[in-house]
């Protein structure tokens, strides 16, 4: 049972740290874009395009974290080994 508990903790902490990091990154990106537009409103189109591409790249990191967390929870390659060990210990 400890194995599944650790998997849940790892997935939860991983997603929390991943979301925290991407949130900070997106905040800095938007901050920089707003400052750039306020200094040079004529370049807002280029700044907006570059910011959107950057935000998509940052968001992809959060999606990768989500995929890894889902693999840990539902497609863990060590699940069968943990179940066999638990059955052996229970006997």
C-alpha cells in the first residue's frame, strides 16, 4: 500500500510544482510583453505574437508534467511488482 501512497504523493507534488513554475513563467512573460507595449505601442503586434508563442511553449511544460503524473498514477510499469510484493508480505 505504501507504493500507491508514494505514487499519489509524487503525482500531486509533481503537478503542483509544475503548475507553480509555469504560472511564474507565464506571469513574467505577460509582464515583459505589457512593459514592451507600454514603451513602444507600435510594436504591439510583434510583441503579442512572440508572447503567444512563448506562452504556448511554457504551457506545453505543464502538459508534459500532467502526462508524467498520469503515467505515474495509471500506467506505472512497477504496479505489478508492487502488487506481487504486497501479496507476498500479506501471506
